[in-house]
C-alpha cells in the first residue's frame, strides 16, 4: 500500500525511550526520487532544533495512529551531528551523519539503498564508538564525496507546489507524493489540475518526468494534455491504489513500470 507523503506531515515520532517530535517534511534525492530523511521538529526538548531521521532507523510507520517508530534512543538523536535543515543538504553534510549511526551509504552501490533495495528499517543499528578508525577504502571514498560537495537532496515542502507542464501546455501543480513505505521510493506525484480540470487529480510517475527546473519551480512531462485528461483520475479519499489500478494507469500511457521517457533526465534535473 502506498502512503501519502503530505499526510504523514505532523505524525509523532517515537524513539525507544521517548517521543521526540513530529514530522514536518522529507528530503528526497533528485536522482532516484527516494526519500532519504524525515525532518522532525523536536519542539522544546532539543532547543527547538529539527533533526533528521533516516528510513534506516524507522522500524514502523503506522498511519492508523499517525505515528513513526524509530529504533533509536533520545540520547542517540541528541548526540548526532547537527544538520541545518534551513540550508541545502549536500553529501558533505550526510557523511558524518551516516558515519555516526553506522548506516551503509545509499550512494555506494547499485541498489536504491547502496547494496540493498531497502533500508535497514531499524534492524542491526549500532552507533560506532567515537574515534573508531575507518577502513582505508571507506576513508578514501568519504574524502572523494566531500570534495564533490554536490547538492542532491530536495525538500518535499519546497517541491510540493511546483508547476507541471505537458508537452503542449500547463496541466497544474504538484500537490503530494505517494511513496512505497518499504523502499521509501516515490512512486507518483499527485498533480492537481484545478486551474485546467477543476476538482481533478492525476498521477505522474517520476520516470515520466522529462525535466525539472529547480530554479523555475516547474516539472515537464513528455505527455500531451489530451492523454493526461483521459488518464484515470486519482481520488485521495478512495481506497489505496491496487496493483490493478497501477497497471491500468501504466497501460493508459503505454508504459511499463520503471520505463523512462528520456535518457537526458539526469542532466535536466541539475537545472537550478
């Protein structure tokens, strides 16, 4: 069952020994469209500082109770390297954070999460001893990543609201994202067409996005307005999408799951 990213905004986040705050947004990477961190507002206990919680440490996501369970202690979260969530987050910021928790690097491997297709989900987490020596190959890889200093994470709060253009005109704006709670991959952008087709929402898979201009706050899909108009509508209040629903949507556009529209997407995504 896919989850709405917008709906988990405000979910309480509970560590092993205490409630630590509420979800306020997420960071996803702009290459694979996978959620890499939840941004958690901690309130008064941590001087009001926001912290990042990786899916690696999330042991349960419970929509019924509007709750996220993290396999961490409050002290572990307090002592984690700080990241200014009001500034762009680069690989340079992520490396100390990943090293502190002992997470495998998601950018080092062929899977969505490095060598694996899924995050650890709270299994086998152990904070390495401070000052522990790193293997030489790991230290060298870290140094190379730090030199690149690339910005590759995007805030869901920022991208929600981006305009969406078809090949022959505007169709609306991004209103939400649907993600797979096991892999944390964003499967669809929920697009509101209210200024074109009032009261209607459609789904656009990231694979179908031809380009994104981050500076101009818009995404372009190589699909016609007529094709989008005739696509199956998305009802946010209906039961979750079934495999059959997804198959119908992909069949409408003549696409197989995971099939991209253009090989130039990664270059276009770097705009802005």
